[in-house]
C-alpha cells in the first residue's frame, strides 16, 4: 500500500514543474493549498460605473455575516493588488461585492471581470454587523456606503416579520444611486422597511439637525443607528449624535429621549502627506523585496502594490491588524505627521509612510 506522502511525491515528479495542488487547480480553479480563491459566477451592472460581482469561494472561506467585508486580490501587469470591499449579498448566500469604478483595481473589477475569472480572496471580517437581539434600526448611508447596509437589509427584512428598518440614503442623483430600484421594491413589498432617498443635486447636502430627523424619522431617537459613507458624512453624523446625547433632557416624552447607539463603518481616514524629502527604499526582509517609496503612500499599499500579501484590517489605523515589526529606519504617521521608529517597534503599516530607508520584518 502506497502512503499518501509518497504518492504525492510521485505525482510531483510526473507533473514537474507543477505541484499536485497546481494540477488539481487545472480542474478546479478555486482549489489552492496556498491561497484562497473564488471563481466569478455572475456580473450584474448596477449603474454606468458600478457592478456587482458574484463569486463561488474555494475551501477556506467561511460564511460572511451581513455587513462584513473581505480583501479581494487581482493581478495587474503581473503584480497582485489587494483591496477591501464590503460584501453586498445577504448572509447565507454566495458572496458578492458591489464595486464602483474609482481606482485601478476597481476599474479592472468593474470593466473587465467576466464569469469564470478567478479572484484571490481573504476571509470575511469586520464588526459592522447587525445587533444580536431584535432592534428598531435607522440606517444612514451615502454613496457606496449603502453596500454593507444592503447586505443587512437583504438579510433581515425578507426573513424577519418583526424587523423594523428605516433607511435614509443620500446620493448625488437617482442615476448613480446603487440598488435604488431594488430598495423601492423591497419597501413596497415589506411594510417593515421604510426608504427615503435624498438626492443632493436636488436638495443639497443632508442637514444633520434634530428638525431634519424629526421630519424624516420621528422616532429616530429610539432606534439603533448605523452609518456608512464618505468621511464628511460620517463626521457630521458622529458630531450630531454626540451633541444630542450631551443635551439635558427634561421632556418625559419617549420620543425625546437620548438618541440610541450609533455604529459607524469608515472606508478610509484622513491622511496627511509627508514632507518632500521623505520616502526611501523599503525592504521587506522575509519576502526579500526592495521597493522605492515616496513619503505619502502607506507602507501597506507599498507592499501590496509590489505583490506582497500584507496583513490588514480596517486600513485606517483602528484595528491594528496590519502591525509589522520594524527592523531599521523610521516612519511617518500619516494622521499626525509624527516621525518615529525604534528597532523591534510594531508599525501600523496602513497609516505609516517611509521617512527614509525602512526595513520591515515581513
């Protein structure tokens, strides 16, 4: 009887330079013992500049929760690039990402992706998810910030008769508003979903005031709020909720109680560029790669653009999933401008740029 390791070695010898895993991948494109992959099953155009890409993941993927995101890798000119995208499909269904053409990777995904293409994947993650217990919800979204909330609505509204969801979505025009027709159909079909579209070209920017919310959703204070969208939109929401929570309450009416919780999902954070003399040669020692970097590009992007699989999470300096040990050199914190670095210090690569030559243990 031939033991499995000997059989694998024999197979390797017969199909060199392919490994047995490579040979299996010829028959099943999502099979890989080294890198999680998914095969595109369907592409649906959402607007002129956006598309939803459905894919079937290979072994190693775990089912996503509504509201989570995943890192997606594509190869451009022989270099693998990674970006994070919210999953827009309902929990329990095959995953999908909805992408707007706003960058090199997104452009390829929106314009060139076809069924049968293979995507590189990392498992779903993120804490912007539905509450564990039933709650009346207020969803505040703008632009592509609707994407993770759409996963929540698709998961909750058709399946839970006790769901109570109010969505206020802001976008420039109806033509660029993602999922507009589907949301209107869901609201017509399910009385537990109320949808308000706010188009800024017609009405101007959404005004975060108590008067505005009293008119749009009279019981907004009693609802758990979720917000996702551009930085300015989220800053306004955060400041408004903080100010309302700080107000003294003397009115005993339930509708005038302190506002409920506000959960925010940010896609990016404000980063400041470095001085002109910053930047330098970045050495990824374990990967044996050297890349010239400027003083404005986060080290996370420097590594990913060179095809290095980098640890990452929120990509805005909050979750600390991107930490790497610094071997030598100094970095600039792109949020504050502070230059720092000691050998052995853990560096947040998503918010740090090279301030001279840098060696990282990766």
